[in-house]
């Protein structure tokens, strides 16, 4: 039954104190709300990371509207095309012909020859059993000089199996072709934003004579193909892990899954595993930890006892960041996250036992549309959604940890927090920019 959302709304179903929260899903899966914080990337943004590639979306007109606007906002219309699916295509059973002939027409009319095509099919193709294998076979026969890969704009896949985001990040590397492995090359994969070149992932590798590359470093398709020569793939973003597993199986590149963390002991263990895997000495991290302690102390003098709220879009490990801050005297009052990953469980348990009143807010629960967004105190928000739901102009404007990692990543995050607390931002203006860091204006 529909309920009126006006009047006084309590937080039941939208907020739970961590002592009462279930892991990994503290909230029921119901009708969802999408807030106006748009800094996270979507599948259009991510696909454009492949240089000299062209994106083609085959969807109904209503679905196409959003992705067309994304391409326009990026000024990337020249790398983007669409095939509109209409009712007659479904009823007449010519979906395969529409896809094959539609792509053919687009490629013949383009003013340039793309090196690769990322073809996005939608839920209707799967509902009606479209023979996608046949479509790709025919297209590869017609255009042998173009590399095709399958991508998906399929919302029905969000709650089961690999999500569209995971599939997209796997698809980023599906075009890589086997070649001779260089034992001294490493890729960092699975991220939308480039990794900070000053973090320990780079320094450990470079000190051992390895070169490190990411897709963001590739300006040409040939350079991108060079990523297939790496002996190791590092992944620290959970949604990119499936892509690393696929490359390990297909190309023989060893996957090193090194999850992001804000815990000294965990970081030391992860980086130790990394150093051992590439055959180099495990460094002593005592000096790096001392620097982090100094940075925490400095940040505390600036932020003081002001409330801090953290959301999952700012960092893949919001509970780990909350735990670090709480153990150093900061006042973290809330975390905005709809669910948690397996890496979050130790921090979840620790927070339940030591900070039982920490509030966990959903971001997609419909009540979040109407719950008050004002705070009585100056509040530091880490992430766009946290800023939106609190109405705070003092916020860290970043997504996916900003590319910061390890001990250096802790210090970088603290520096961003200090700056955010000291300088107001135009929250309404900034959080509406889609795909933070990808070139949208």
C-alpha cells in the first residue's frame, strides 16, 4: 500500500544504530530513491577509459536518455552512438537484425574507424532471448579490423550475480589480446580514477625494478594492448576483482587483490603480501606509521570534536576509515552505506562492540528523500552523499578514495579533511557534476 510521505517522517527503516545492524545488509531491499549526488561514475564514463574505442548503446528511448546526456556532458558525442529499440522490434522478432544492421550502419557512417567497439545491450535483449553470440559473430566477420566486446546496461542484474558496474570494469580489459609476458611489468586495474603515483604500490614496485601501468596512462589503443604483457594485476577496488580474475584465467596474469584499508596492521600485512609476491624485501613501515600518527594529531587540532559523517562513495572502506578516526579521538557520528563488503566485517564487529551508537544510514531508502538535511553543528562530510544528506558545505569532494591508497592514502585523506573543514564549498553546484574526475563540465 502506498503511504503519504508528507508530514513528520521518522528514521525507521532508513537508519539503524550499528549495535542493531545486520551484516552485510542492514536495510531491506525495497523501492529505492536516488539522491542528487552525481560524482560517482556510470558505465558510460568507465567505458571511455578505453582509448580509440567507440561506445554503442542499444536500448529503448527512455533508457537512452540518461546515457546520451552523460556523453554530451563529457563532450564525447563523437565517440558515442545509439540504436533505439521500438515495440515493433520486440513483436516482429528482428532484434538480432536490428543490432547487426544498426552497428553496421553506424560504423559505415562514422568519420573515423574505431579500433574497438564497446556494444552495450540492455535488459530487453535478455528478456526475449536475443542471440547475442550470433550478433557478435556476424559483426566480427563484417569488421575484422575492429575489436568488439560485450557490455551491458541491464538494471535487472543489480541484485544478482555480477552487477553492471562489475561487468563494465571486467569489460574494460576484455579487449586485451594474449602476448608474451614481461615478468617486470605490473598493472593496477579496476579503478575509474588513477592511483596516486606516490603510494606504496608504486614505490615498492619501482624499488624492485618493476614498471607499473594503469588504463588511465594509455593514450592509444596500442599502448592499452601493452597491458596484456604484465605479469601481475593489482586490484584494490572490490568491484574490479572479477576483471582481475578473468585476466588471470584468460591471459595468465597473476591477480594480487590488495584491498584498501585504513588499519595499520592490515595495511602492513597487505603490502607485505604484495612485496613477497613480486620477490622483493618487505619494508619496515614504522616511519610511515609515525607520519600517519602525526597527520592524525594535526587533523585533530583543526577538526576538534566536530561531528564527522562518511559515505561509501568517498571510499570503498567507510567503516575502516570510521574506526581509524574514532580510535584517534575524532567524533564520527554516522556512516552512509546501503550494504558492506566482506572486507568490512572486522571493522563492523569492532564498531558494534566499541561504538554501538554509531548511526548507519541508507542512501537509497525512500525516506531519505524527505528526512531533514540540516545540522545544528558545523559538520564535516566525507563524500558527496554525506554532504547532500546533511546539507553541509564542509565536505571532502571525492569518489572511490580519490585514488589514494595505503599509508600515504591515510595522510592524503586527512589533508583533504582538513581543507574541507576550513573551506566551504558550493555543495549544490559541485555534487551535480557527473563522473567526478572524468572530464564532465
